[in-house]
C-alpha cells in the first residue's frame, strides 16, 4: 500500500528517516564493475591498507545511489514524484567503508507552489548517516511533486 505524499502534505521542517542498510563487499565490487572505477583505494586491499583509512574505501558516488534508493524506500514519493530537478552541493564528509550501516535522513527545506496546477517544487536536504549518527555525505535536491488536485 502506497503512503505517497502530495505537495500539500509536505511542510517545511518535516524530517523522514529511512531504515538502515549495511554496506557489503558485494556492494563495493558490483559498483566497481558497474562504474568501471577500479582505483586501488577501492579495489586493492594491500594498497588501501597503507592509506590513512587502513582499508578499502567504498566509492563516494555509491553513497549518492544508496541515498536515492533509501529515499524511494520511504514511500513518500512513490506515486507522486514527477521529476527530480537537481542534486546539488553534495559533500563527501567521511569515508564509506565495508561494514558500515547507513541510513538516510531527509528534511523538507522549502516548498514552492509555483503557477502550475499540476505540480509544486519541494527542496529537500539529504543526509547519509552511519550507525553512530555521524554524517557521511549530504546534499540537497529539488523535486516536482503532484498536487492533490491533479490526482
């Protein structure tokens, strides 16, 4: 059952949190295969052991993909999102490592009804947090969401 939110259901200041997911060895390998990025910091355990992290670091861009997946799992945009308009100011604050458990905190920063009778714009903050609540990555994203009258 969908629990999608329409434009009118969002309020500035609302916060939504996803369930958590542990980053696995398979995630690291599959993302290397998909992206073609076999940089030694990701793929060479001996090389990475000499780095300041002491182990391989998971691709930062996998964090973006995981955050958008966790956003979908919230269900609030499932049947009402029309288009993601931007993904901006993305910061890689801390390394992602195999074995970390991450979740998404999504906050509503701004909403703008605009002139369309069909959609409005929602600006969201996205924070990828680890199992200790520490910030790993963050950014902002605009999305167009259906208005209730368009349903």
